[in-house]
């Protein structure tokens, strides 16, 4: 009897180290396919005769897809499970990302970029939904910090290594470079099936559309828009802002430190995640400093403005991890993918729309500073939402005996 009972017990949660490696590698591929495009854009534009708008779309179109693809990701999680969804999404991402290196013209290039963005968008809610399946509850915050560290390292790796290291090794071919960055993700997708996990644990059939009755869906999404709009927006307008001040020669250094600051933020969170995630006071502090840093970029002179922007990037990176780590902590494992997808849908829509609106205002007024002011105004308007966040863990709903659709 004891032997039979032991045989029916689920295996223990996967050990942290191999899971941490897989989470980190998957996190890297949340950003490398997107941010490898800017350094390659001049070469792609010259060969395919792209306009400035289409050249910019190599980066902005995938960011828009991060919002559009959140719901397909949630649907796949509810039907296939988070691990199967993550593996499928990585394959879709590789098809689109590597496909960009094979395209004959601008139309197919944009189509491949959209497919790549869809794959990345589906990966985003799958990762937080996977954490409760693989890790002990007290490791959830650390797990979030690990894959977010991979994501932010992916930003720096994609932008920083492509031109000086990888492209010269590939005969300066932008096509071969895109393919070389993309194909290793297939290995990561295969390795996702190594951690042992109980596939027979009964769960109720889960919803996949955003639960707009859950206030966390909109509130966390709007706050993600605060972090994303300031980071992506200042990244986009940094060059124009420096040119307007006669400091255009400082752009390369400014962007280097600006993006490196997010890597530093992710390293801090690897150490502090367990103590910091779920604390409303820290979300408020990081949001206020982010707004102050962005404002300082407008008001301070010379290098002080660049330092202020870098500070904003650092604290916005911490804020991003604090927000993304909330769903696995606050709702049941069955609801994590649904909540995360709703958060990303709202957050990335605003991360695209708020800087775009600021750009339109700047075009109308002829002053690029007004684009940054737009982002600051939005952030101040949503800041009070932090005081209304309910950060208490919700009880898991009763199970119905429906077989687990996979992990």
C-alpha cells in the first residue's frame, strides 16, 4: 500500500539550477531577435532599398506585436500548457527571425518580422505561467528575476555584440547574422522538455481572455505602460533630443550606458527579488524615481541629463521586474498566464502608443522635448494606481479533475 501511494505522488519541483539556466536562455530570446535589428538596419535598408519608415519598423513592428500577440499566447497556454506554449512560441520566433535573413524584398521582410514578434509575444505570458509549475513558491520571485535578467541581457547582447563580434565572423553578411542569432533558440526549445514535472495533476479548465473584472489586469498593465513608455520612448528620442541640444556626438555613449543600466538593474534583482517583489512601497519608489529621472533628462544640462536618463533606465528596469513578477505571486498557477497576457496586452500597447503620441505632438510643436513631456504626464496620471494595488495572494480555485494540458 505504501509503495502504491508513493508511486502516485507527483515528482518534486525541478531543481533550481537547471531550471534557472533554461529560464535565463528563454529570457535572452525575448529580446535578441528584436534588438538585433537596429545595428543591422543600415545594411538591410541599403540592400532592400527601405524607406526611413520601413527601416524604423524593423524595431517598432515587433514591439507592437508584443501587445497583439499576448492573447494568442494566453489561448495557447490554456489549451497546451505553458511549457508547450513556450516551446511552440520559440519555434515561431525562429521561423520569423531566421526568415528575415532569407527574404527577397521589403514586403516579406515585414511579414517575417511580424511572425517573429508574434512568437516573442507568445513567449512572454508563457514564462511567468511556467514558474509555478517548475519552482517552489519561495523561488517564484527569484525565477522571475532570472528570466528577466536574461531578457535584459538579451537587449545588451543583441545591440552590443552583433556588429563588433558576430557580423565580422560571418563575412559581414546581415542575412547570415540574423540566421546565426536565431537558430540556437531551437536547441533551447528542445531543452525545455528536460525538467521532470507531473503531467497528470488535475486542474480546472482555464480561461484565456483577459479578466477585466480583475483589477490587477488593468492596473498592472497601466503601470507596465509607465515603465515601458519611458524606456522605449527615451531610447527612441534620445538621438533627436541630443541633436536639439547640439550634443549629437554623445549619442553612442548615451545609448550604451542607458541600455547597460537595465542589465545592472536585473543583476540587483537577482539578489533582492525575494525581499523586494510584492512590496507596494518599492513599486512606488521606483516609479517616482523613474519619472524624476526622465524629467531630469529635460531639465539638466550636458552629462547630467545623460546621467539622469541612465538612472531612469536603471530604476525602470527594477520596476519592470517588480511588476512582471506579480502574477505568479498573486493568483493561482492556472490564472497566471491569463493575468500576465492581459498585463502585457495593456502594457505594450501603451509602451508603443504613448511614445508615438508624444512624437506626433513633437512634430506639431517642432520641439522633441514635448515627446518626453508626454511620457512624463502619462506616468504621473497612472502613478496613484500603485496605492490601490491589492498585493495579497489569492486562494487557488478548486480543481475539477480535468487532465493537465501539459506544462
